[in-house]
């Protein structure tokens, strides 16, 4: 089912504010890697939000999500202070790993390998 205009607007607002909160809390750059919020998807009633995190060069992604979940109360309180005027209720936040970046790198490596194999066959 396609998202409504309101779902997209609230998702973009939450993404912007959560990115700012993560930056302030120091979650954006950790252990030599980066964390960014790739997207936020909301249910039609705007009560639940799926927050997709993109992690670059972070070895223990599951551990990092746990560290963020430990501070979820603080994150949600700060988010409520920021969007309280625009929303009646702050949605419940669920964190998910967005592995699109890893998929892109994996596909890029496969294409490079295929190209090298093709060049090797042409040179024979």
C-alpha cells in the first residue's frame, strides 16, 4: 500500500529531527564508522514509525542498534519536545537496519569481477 501525503510529510519531519538528535547525541560518527537515518516509514494512523538506519564501516551493527535502543527514552523525549506542536502523539519508534549500502557495495564488487573476467577472456 502506498503512503499518503501526510505519512510522507511526517516521515520526513521525523527523519530530519531524528538525524539532528543522533548528531547531538554523538551517534552519527562512532568507532570510525557512520550512522545515518535513511528513511522513516509510518503506519496510516501515524502511531508507529519504522526508522531505517544505514551503518557504514560499523563492525557490530546489532550491538550498535542495542546501544541506540538503550537511549530510546531520551531520544523519544527529545523528539516529543521538537515535534509536539505538529503531532498529537509521538509515534512508537522501531529501529531496523537498512542494508542497501552493503548491497550496493556487494553488487559493485561483482560487476568489477565480471568486467575483469571478460577483459581476461578478450586478451587470450
